């Protein structure tokens, strides 16, 4: 029986994937923007089952995200391997103290990774590395060149790089500015050598509905490059706004040890209209070479939800449990913070079996690092719940759960203090907050639950396990989607605490957090 797999291979906000193979092992990295740690790295041996093994940038000394705007920060990374060393090249966008392109290295992809080597002589964004058979190493990237052109015109450049000195050397070459006349945002370049040709794979048209993958080739790495007459080799822009997979692009190629070729790429799954709260996700598609050019998803030319599995031995990974009991020395790898933490605002040690968050003045709606420990929404239908102990000491203090797209578009589902202890649901749209519902609650352990069924989000609370009371149901969740909120990220669900601009010595203790995807259940029903 032929094995099959289901797309996406990484669900939730895992955009801009890059892949490399080392022997029988495969590694993928993705963008993280304003979230810390930066650049999750995943391992697989069959291209289907992926396990996160770390983050490329997990130390504050490596990554300064202070005051980073939403969807600034870490853009598209590239991962490559050569002679015992792993390389990730990346761009930090709109950093307040440092911005630009950099390289980090490691001998173990799980880390530790080096401090960044800043490439001050490499401008632009979306850099990539190519290791040629003659020992030369090249860096390629994207930069705006709107002068004498048009808005959104970019060009792909190439330079040789000395990885010992971490500096470029020699002449710069302009390779391409896209396949379509008037193309905008020709970006995310990768170079491959296949037989006698160098192939330049790029994305075009911006990372939204008109996104596309195009390719050109040359007998010389420096060009000139001949565009494929079949370009784009992949796009879904002609399939309509109601197609279930949209925005396909930003791809990288890998050849298996058995000679198959596969493409990783990003795409979105809209639901409830053209809204995609899960953000841009990582998909996998087969590739076949014909007459010197790659054919993506032969037979259909579009990314499918289901394919026959790669010709690789099945390798099922360990998965994270649905419930995190917070009884380990370190946070699980799927937990993230907003921007770089500069103080210890959480602890797994002060009370064993609990995640303690300190209340601090920083707020969710600021460009700050609040007391926030979050994970991606990874399913159209899901249930998330938690149990925690918290006694607010003033009307400015709150703790609970949040759903966030960015600092101006979010929901805060929190316990706070007015004359009595209350539970509030606060909706923030374009920075303006509105209390949608509030109810009193008693002292002691509090249980909160969020259920999403498509774009309808419902909020429940309890003082006893399983005895749920409704705070409010069927709230429109479209504010958590890029078409409403803007930017490049997907929705996060987080444990959160704040004293909202005031000093505080208070804390909240989360006993556990549970996240369950309900997509398969919804399909059965």
C-alpha cells in the first residue's frame, strides 16, 4: 500500500522555509519576525514527520528584538551545510540597535549556534549561500532598486564570500529581476547546480495572493541567466480567492539520497472568507525534472493537500503532549516570547510544577517584552485551556490568556480586580480596546478555555474542573488574520500577565496549559 502524507507539513505560522540534507537527515528553518527565540529548526528523516530540535538564535546576545515593530525582526533564513559546518544566513529588519544580514554557524544543528557574524557589505534581504564544487562560496540576496524603474522593483545580486573572514570579495553581479514584465518583489533567491546548469530559484509578486515561484538558469554562476519559458513554475493566483490553498511561494529545493526532488514552500489556508489566522505555513510538493527544468507537482501543477510519500523509510518522531504540566527544568521548544527578554519574568523553579509569570508594567499593546509565554495557533478548530492561581492586588493587574496577531489586534481573556474579582474579555482593534464581556468569579484556582470553530471563538471559565460557564460565545476572530491586521505572522495563544504601567511585586502561577487541535473531529462531524 502506498503511503501518503497530508499538507501542510508544519502547520501554523512557520513561513519562508529553507531546507538542507546532510546524509539521511533533513533540516528546515523558518522565519520568526518579532518572536524570541528566533528561527526554529526542525529535523526529519522522511520529509513528512518533523521534530523541532532547537532554535538557531536562543540567546539574548544573538538577537536584539528590542522595540521591534510587528512583522519586523527576523525575515527569511537559509540553511546550508558544508564540510562539517551548518550555516544559517538571515536578515534582521528594522532593529533599533542593529539591522542587516548575518551568518551564524554550528557543528550540531540542535545548537549551540555561534554569535552572529554581521555582513556589513551585504545589503538587502532574503540572503542565501551556495557552495560550489570548486570550493568557492557565493552569497545571493535581494534589494530594492526602484530608481529608474517602478515601485516594488527588486533585483537579485551575487557576490563571492570568504567564510573565514566573513566578508565578500570580488565583483558584484546582478543576476535577474524576475520573470514577469513589471514583476514586483523578485526575492528569496536560491542557487543550485544540476548537471551542467546553475539554477536560480526565486519568489515573485509578494507574499500574498499573487505569490509565485519562478526559475532561470545559466552555464555560468555569474550569468547571464535564461528564464524558463514555463514560468511561473508554481502559483495559485489563477485559482481564485476561494481556493483552499493560496499564496504559494518562497520555495527551496532538496534532492533525496534516492534521487527524488522535493520542494518546501509557504502557503496559506483561508477559511471563513479570505482570512488565514494560522498565517503562512510550510508545505511540501514533489518535483520532477524534464528537459532541463523542474516541474512542480507533476500532473496538476498546483500544491495538493495529499501526495504519495517520498521514497524514504518512514521515521515517526516523538510529539509534544497536548498538555504541558510545567514539570521540566526548561520550557518546551514550542513556547515563544514577544521580543527579546531582558529580565527573568518567568520561572519553572520557584514553584515546582507551575509556570510562574511576574506581573510587570509592560503591556501587550506596546512594542515591549511583556510577561507573555505563547505558542502558535496551528488548527482551524482548536481548544486551549489552562488552570492558574492569581489574586490581583489592584485594578491595574491582570492575568490569563491572550490571542494575538499583533499589538493592535488581539483578544485579552483575563482575570482582574474591580470591586470584585472579575473575568474580562477585551477586544483590541487597531489599538482601540473594548470590553466585550465580564463576569464575577471567586477566589482560588481559575480555569479558562478558548474554543475556535473556524472564525468563531468562544470563551469559557470555571472555578471547578469541567464545570464550564460561558463568558461569551461565537466572537468573530478575523481580527487575528493578516488581511485585517496586516503583517506577516499568524495568530498566537499565550499565557499573559501585566500590571499595566504600574510597579508590582505580584505573580501568577499557571498549573498547566493544554492545546488540542479539533480539525480531524470537525471533518468527521
